[in-house]
C-alpha cells in the first residue's frame, strides 16, 4: 500500500524527566561516564542547574524589589485620585510578564515546560475587567512567586555555594597547604596537616560527590515550586490539552468531510451525470427516428438501455461507498463480506461482534475497511488480504493485513483521510508498512452499545 497516515506521538520528557530527578541529560557528552566524579562535575546538566539557581537569585532581587515597591506605593496611593489602582494594575502586569519570562527560563535552562494558566476572559477594559484580573488565583500566584523568588533562591544558593566551595577547598587543601600563613591551615589552634589534611581531602571529595546531586535536587525543587505558582493545575492542563486535541480532530474531520463531498460531486459529475446526459441524447435521437426509421430507433433505444444500466451500476457503487443499505440492515459482517466479494484481491473476513456498535461507528469502520481494501487493490501488489473485526468491551478493533510490497506513506492522501475520520471519534489509527511488506493497519474505535 502506498498510502498511509498515522500520528504516533513520541513523548519527549522534560529535563527533570530525562535526568530522572538526579540523572543525566540526554544531550550530555557521550564520552562522559555519568557515575564518575568527573562526569557528574563537568556534566552540562549540572552546570545549567547552577546557572539557573544563581540567575534566580539575581532575578529575585530585582523582581522582589519592583513588585514589593509597586504594591506598597499602590496601596498607599489608593486614596489619591485612584492613582494607586493604576500602580497596582501595573504591578500585576509586571508580575505576569515576569511569570512569562520565568517559564521561558525554566524551559531554556532546565528543559522544564510549565503550562501557562488559561488567560482571563477578554472584554472592554473597565472596573469589572480589572476586578476579574485581580481576583484570579493565577494572578495572585504570580505576585506570590515574585515576592518569594528572592528568599527561595537565597535558600537554594546558600547550600550550593557551601558544598561546591568547601568541597573544592578541602579537596585541594594538601596542595596549597604550604602556601598558607604558618605553613598549614588552622582550625582554631589545631594545624591541619598530615592525617588531618588527608581526612579533609576525603571530606572534600565527598562534598564534590554530593554537590552535583544536591544541585540537581535543588533544581528539581525549584521547578516544582515554579510549576505550582506559575503553571496551571493538573486538571486545567488536562482540559487545555483535551481542548487542543478536540480542535485538531474537528478540523481534520471537517477537511475529510469536505474532501468526501468533493469526491462525491466529482463522481456524480464525471460518471453518472455524463451517462444520464448521454442517455437523454440517445432517447432524443430514437424519438426523432421512430417515424422514419423504426429499426434504427430500436437500436438506439437498445444502446440507451445499456447506458441506463451502466449509470444505475455507477449510482449503486457510489451509494455503497457512502453508506450501503446492507450495513444498516445486517451490520458490519454482511457489509464487509460484500466488500471482500467485490475486491480484485482475495480477502478473508473475520468478524466477532457479539453486540453491534452504534451506527456512526459502524459507518466509520466500514469506510476504513473500504478505503484500505481499495489501496490494497491499487498499490500493494498483494496476493491476499485479511480483515479482522472484534469488540472488547467498549472498544471496536479493526485489523487489515496484506502480503504486498509495503512502503506505505504516512502522509498519503488516502490513509490521511482515514486518520481524520478515526480521530473525529477519539479513535486511534496505526500503520505498519516496512519496505518489502507486509502492511498492517490497526484501528481502535470507542463504541457504545
């Protein structure tokens, strides 16, 4: 089969998912061994986390100052001709832009995609609109984030500085001990030399081992806090994703319906309509010759009769491709058996449906099989095909196999129309067609009783 369309979404994890919380990023240097001390220390993931945490401290200092000043001044000037309201609205706006920039920072440095909360309802700017914006939970969360960014980053950076600086200093202590005043480092009145120096170096190595782990753990905690304050709730994210899926599937169904309408119009215009026009002309010729040449008129009527039968056959095929009566009367088993009987490639049909699905699901299943068998006949060079239909609970499963040459194109027009129809009812379509064959098409459709 040369046509095919299926959308297999390859899910890509975030930086935290790829790192497993404390693992290594997929894009790290392949020559590094993540479980060695050197690999952990020089890992790009670790230093991206370090940059992120220190950047949060600088951003927190600026943002906390601006937002805290805006809130204080705004509240203090509320009574002055409403000037304070303007300042407070501007502060909320600044906080929202900070939230937007922070989501971009988390995506750039950590690969953590934070879903944006749904925007407020649009409307003319006035007191009601300002009130709706100011009373949204998401707006207050952005203000909260701006205010706690500085203390949160300070709590994160303090242990980060200690573990890296102390680890580096203690690890290299034996090498620069002689350059210190007194010829050695001192802890109170105790000189850190000899065994004490070696013990300090071992402690430093332990701190360097812990430092990347702690760095990534702090980044995980920072991302979790940002996701709670800057992102949408899990339920909102699920609804947003679902709305996006429905909008996509609706657009694909509309496109498929339009393509089907155009196909029907083309078949009617180029096929049955032309034959009927020719039939009318032949009957007109026969009518003109009845008086002068009855034998020629009879021959013309015979030809018109053949054209009428051909036009009727084309109309029946067209109706069968849209929705055959046998599908409504006797169900999928009989309808698919009729398709198999008309196929130029031998087809085996196996149907196991203890309960008939709804009429719309039956129609989609029939259309999928009809289009697939058409592609088999046109493109696959197969000697045999098989159709399996079964129902398990509320799921209708279709499998179409052929032993042809394979190489189905997922972007092909024929199967892309199938994918659109299937997606319109939340179904799934999968095409497997390696070069050289065989080809299999799997479809799962949700169906009610």
